[in-house]
């Protein structure tokens, strides 16, 4: 009995010893992890506080500046580009040669067509002579009606073959015109999508030419406000990149949003101005349509956004000075600013830029 009691006491003591050792091991490991986390270098960041801005009492819509007259130039031929005669920024005149596509196969077909025309002309000349001779003989009762009918049919067939050969030549010449691409109007080369040696395909854009001097804005207006937008309405266009305002007039109002995601396209033609306007600039169009009440909106720069698939968010600052990714629901975009519908509240801080790669829980140092 005493022996059993001693053995039981020894087992209990050994268990207590093992448990105490494990506890010390966990404590030491936790201390190491904590020290590693504390030794992680903080990422320098710039932050900004969220502030609600009162929206303009008038209808605002964002869009892009584009040339009123522009063309994406392509070809109907497939072949290698022999030479490109212009570069981006070059001024071109109407009809000026821009690039040429290898047309060896079309040239060979043109030679065949020319040979066919020569043959068809010879056959037509011979048939015409026979037709005239048999017509005279028939008038003198020296040829039968059957012979005259045969000669007439031969003459008409030869004439039709000659006309078909000449029309085939017109078709080949039309194909050759697509081998030598010329400027459709006087303007500036704004984009070049192909180089010498590349393969040109039918319908593939090769160049873009714009006529400078007259610009327009393609703005997107939501369905809740499109009813108040009318053509010939004078508007003000805000160009944030150059901090200027330009007057414009509504030229077209789309009547369908089937292919624009519930937004209606409105074309605004800009008046002549000395402002340094370039195609592709973001613009905000102010329509003279008063709203019933002004609303407040949370706006943040688009440069602060983080995208992951279809999700969009922004890094915020936690109480422990770490980066915390917050997913957002966004609204309309105004130039380089985007409206936040939910996910951020007033006076909350978010990270505008960082000098390193951010992730959830990363230590940060506010500059």
C-alpha cells in the first residue's frame, strides 16, 4: 500500500514538472515572437484625414476630353508593314502617305487582271468585226438570220467579258488603296499601334489621327438626373489638371443606357479657348440644373485606392499604428477624386502613400 502511494506521488510530480516546463517554453517562444514583431521596421507613410465636402448645388458629371474630329486608321488587307512614314506628334495633311503594307500578292493579281483585259479586248475586237460584217451580209441577203444571231451573241459575250475584266481591275485597284494608308484629313498623329515589320490585319487599328483646335467632352450622367439635361444648354467644364474653366454647349444627349451601365452619354462641345487642352484630360461638367438640396460626400484621391479583383479598398491607420485594409463602396469619380459611399467615416485617417509594400498589420510610421 505504501509502495503504491509513493509511485502515485512520483507520477504526479513528474506531470507537474512536465507541465511547468511546457509553460516556460511557451512563455519564452511568445517573448521571441513579440520581440521579432517589435523589431520589424516600420514603413514610412503619409496619411490624410477624411473630410466631408459639400457637393455643388448644380448637377456635376465627369468625363474625358477628346478631339471633336478623330479617326482610328486601319486597313482591309493582311500583310507585313513595309514602312511607317510618320511618328507620333507629326502634323499631316489630307492624303499624305502614313504607312504602306506589303502588296506583292495584290500586285501579282493586278498583272493577271491586266493580261485578262488584253485578252478580252482582242476577243471583243474580233467579235465586233465579225458582227459588223455579218450585219452587212444580212442586209444584202447574203447571210441567214441564224448566222447573224450567232455573231450577235458572240459579240455580246465578248463585250461582257471585257467589262468584267475591267471591273475586276477596279476591285484590285481598290485593294491596292488599302495597302497605302493616307491621312483622311489634316491633323496630328496622336497614336501609333504598329511598326515596320509587324503584321497588319483587317480592322486592326494602325494609327490615330486627330484634328486639333476643337474639343468635346463625353460625360456620363446617371438616370436619376438625365431628364433635366437638354441639348443646346450652356455648361461650364472644369479642367482640374490645368485649374481652368471652359465654356461649352450640350450637343447630344443619349436616349439609351443599355451598353453604358445605367449611365447616359452626353456630348459637350467646348468653345474656342487659349487653355492648353489635350485629349484624354479628365473634366467635370457643371450643368445649370439646380438640385433641391445640397448633399455631403466623402471624397478621397484615386491614387490611395487598393484593388483586389472586383474589390476596392484603402489602408487605414489602426490604434496600434498598423495598416488596416478597409473595403469600400464607391460612387462617382470627379477627376482624380472618387466618392466613398460606405467604408469610411468623417475624421478617420487613411494612408495616402507609402515608401514600402503595405499589408494588413504592417507597422507604419506616419511622416
